[in-house]
């Protein structure tokens, strides 16, 4: 884990709500693994917000650079939107434990709901580099909110799409696509990795359990300290409470006691 002053290289608008922030901080970029996160502090002149916010590592461009994909929510993301090339921000990371794909699967299905795409792109890239077969399922409200189709095509992955209004891909959810895929490919050894809203992950867990397929999920808990001290990010598991910031954010879906 490092604390670095990361230099802003680019801060680009991707959709009406989402931005891509490219940063340089060599230790973090070198060490980060898919599914890990960074704890970022950006404050105004009144030192607000005081607490750091967690963001997944979206990609590492080379050994010095990495990117984040962020959705506008509150104070920190508003300040992030204003960042310009050359600005410096305080970043701690990489933190937590990331995705753990086995070497045995024939196919790796990645299921991204909305901004859940942020950690999964990095995993897709690593799997594609290792010549694994990746099926990337992406969902959003409308076609204008879908993220990173161009980036995925650059790593030769054609995403399978779902939108709530049917403006691109199927009209439905990523879990409809996941369910169809697992039903049609019953004989293959498949592993699934998912990130997105809690309800989406719970449903993905149900589908994968029914299909007898291993699933890992990235739990998007609200965090404060980010390093296992405040106990604010507890996740109920079959082995007692675990901390999303330290034991996760990636967990085996079968271990979680879904609310
Ligand atoms: C491990 C991890 C990785 C994350 N990665 C990303 C990422 O790559 N990109 C991204 O855009 N966001 C990510 N998030 C969520 C991000 O940390 C929050 O959206 C953050 O609070 C935004 O800060 P803010 O100050 O702009 O908004 P805040 O003022 O903190 O929050 C605004 C509103 O969003 C709610 N909120 C805050 N955090 C969450 C949350 N985790 N889930 C649901 N609602 C929340 C708050 O209750 C509040 O109502 C991640 C969260 C975790 C735990
Ligand atoms: S955020 Fe403090 S223990 Fe996880």
C-alpha cells in the first residue's frame, strides 16, 4: 500500500454522468490488481469533504499510469470533475483483495451493471492478455449511459449489451443475459465475475447458484477509513462479518449472506 501524489494526465467526459480520470503514480500503477481500489482525498479550501472516497482501479496503462472511471454523486466527484492536466491528488492504494480467476475455466463471464464496469475492465484486459475467452456483459439505463464499448473493442472483446429501455442490446437486465448464457452453455466450465448495484449482485448470485457456477462479486459498500479500522464496511458472510475494505471488496458470492 502506498500514499502518493498522483498527477492528473487527462480527465475526460464519457457520458452525461461519467468521467475517465487518467493519473500517473508509479508505485500504485505497478502494484494494482483487478478488483482492488484506491482511496482518494480531494477537498475544497474548507477541507471538505474530510473523508477519502474509494474508487476501483479501472485500468493500468503502463507501469506508471492508471485510470479511474467515476460517476457523479456528491462532493468528491464534483471536485474530481474539475481536475485539470498537471493537478495532483492524494491517493492511497492499491487496497483490498481483488478478483481471483482460476486457471481451469474455459470461459470467463464478466457482468457489469452501470459503473460496475469500472473494476471489470481491468480484469477483462488481464484475461484477454492471457488469451482467455471473455464474455463481457454490460448494462445501463439507456444506450447513452453504456460505458467503454470502444475500449473493449480495442482489447478485442465485443460486449453483450442490455438496456432498460431497449435502445441498445436486449431490453432487459444484465442478469437476463447472464441467465440465457449459462443456460445455453451448460456444458462449459464457466466462471462469473460481477460488479454493480447490490440487488443486481444478489440476483446474479441466485442465477449462478442455480447453474452451479462459481461467482465472485465486488461489493460496493460505503467506506470511511478504507483500511480495516472503523468497521464501517462490514459485510455479513457465512463465516461472520468481514470488512469490504480489507477482506474484499471482492468476495465469493456463495460466502455472502444476502440481505
Ligand atoms: C470498493 C469500491 C469501489 C468503488 N469504485 C467506484 C468507481 O470505480 N467509480 C465510481 O464512480 N464509484 C465507485 N465507488 C463508489 C464511490 O466511492 C462513491 O460513489 C463515493 O461516495 C462518491 O463520493 P462523493 O463524495 O462524490 O459522493 P458522496 O457524497 O460520498 O455520496 C453521494 C451519495 O451517494 C451515496 N453513496 C456513497 N457511496 C455509495 C456506495 N458505495 N454505494 C451506493 N451509494 C453510495 C451516499 O449515501 C450519498 O447519498 C466505489 C465504492 C467502493 C466501496
Ligand atoms: S472502511 Fe473502515 S473498516 Fe472498512
